[in-house]
């Protein structure tokens, strides 16, 4: 079933070597394979597993048209051009899923078969993935318990400050010759300093808690320009880094206004502002199914599963390669679909 789930589809043209001409159609990516279907007849001209790819490159056909070439193990070279929304978007996403497949366990890179050994490997992988998610959830709950303890300590400090204020008010009403007035005035500043030190230490320890980090393809505002990077979930917030590990943006936990799960492989994060543009990032990753449960725990009141992401909830017990399908759109609100709910990108030709 995992071979049939469409992650994304792009309009493009394929060069048919036998007829020496370009044929318009759609290039479809699944978690394990890549195929091309013609627009005119619906015929599948190309269909091969990602594990058979040796090289993916950006080239120019006839030194003019920007193209993507894919070389298979049998030294068969495929040419794709007129890619929408752009060549860079298509290249980045295909390369990301190809790299993650190569880096994953050997059993995950092999297409499914009906043999008991393969089924056993899939079940073992599923159990390991479930255990990892439980560990991540436990870690988040543990840190949240520590934060609740910190809040309780802060309330105790506030109560102590109120007691001090009450004593000060009593002292103001007492006679001027009362001998302990100068000592009581010093208590609030000392209390404030210790409270400030406690809050600072709490923030410092919170920022160090990394819950999970995954590679991702990152886009900001326009989906026609993307770049590879890393997405990190912290106890105190979210961080987005580029491929050189330079921080692009950090969302403090209280700054995140909404998280939309478009598909099991794609999410968008937004921080709203009044009088200036919102800060929004869109991330797609083959490892995103491992992150979404953690985000649901940390941002339970701010996360929203969109229509295409409901499949993630209904297939929570499936393997990562079987968890839904994804989109990468120039218009995030577009809902027209094809290929098992997969939606075509729209934009300028790369």
C-alpha cells in the first residue's frame, strides 16, 4: 500500500528518448518510488523505486531549458523539464526523500513483499517507532512536570512577597520609634533578587532541553523558494536552522499562535503580529510523522489537523512510509486533489 500513497505531484515534461520529443504530464512522488504519467492518455511512462537511484542532478536540456536528471542503477537516465512551481522545489523535495530512504534502515528501503521475513521487519520497525514516540512523549511530560513545579515555586514566592508587603504596611502604621523598620524595608529587594535568579536559571535549563530534531525542507512565505535545513523541537520552543546549522528563526513556546498539519509530512508554523507581517514557516520532511505526536503534546490547544492530515490520525499504527500524503503549494488554501488526495503545485515554470 505504501507504494500507492502519493506524497506530491508536479506538472512537468518528460523526454522520451525513443521518439526524441518532450511529453507533458505529471511527476508523482511516493515514499518509495517515482513515476511519470502522461496528460493525454494517462499512460505511466516511468515508474522506478527511489532505492534504484544513483544520482539526481540539475542540468540544462539543449543548454536552454532547466531540467532535473535522474540516473538509475542500470545507467538509465531520465530527463524532466518545465517543472512547476520551480525546479529547485521539485529537486529539494525528491532529494530529501531519497536521502532519508538511503539513511533509514535497510528494511525500509526495500519495497514491500509478502514474505514473512519482510513482514517481520516491518512489525519490528513499527514497534521501535512506537517505543521512540512513547519515550519522546514521556520526556515532554517530564519537562512539563518540572515547569509546573517551577510555577508552584513562583506562586510560593508571590505569597511570600504578599506577606512582606503586609508586614510593611503594618510597619507604616506603627510608631516612628519602632526599632525594626529599617530591617523590614530590605526584605522585598532580597526576595526579588532571589526570585529573578530562580526564573533565569529555569529559562536557561529549559532552552537546553532538545526533544527531537529532524532534517526538513524549509519555505518562508513563498513556496517557490525552499532550502534544506533542520527542525528542532525544544521544551521551551521551536527552532529552524539552515543546512549550515545557522539559526534562521526561534519560536518561543508562548509566541506560537498556530500550527497547521497539512499532511503527515508537512506542517506550517505561524506567529501573528498587529501592524506588520506574520512570521510563518512551512516545513516538509520524511521524518515529520515522528514529530507531529510531540507537537500535539506540547501545543495541544494551538495545533490543527487539516483535511488531508486526518489520515494521519486514522493510520497512527502504520509505518512511517504509509502515513499519508503531502502537498507543496504556492497557495496553501488550495484544496483540489488528485492521486489519492495529492494536490498539484501551482506556480511559475522552473
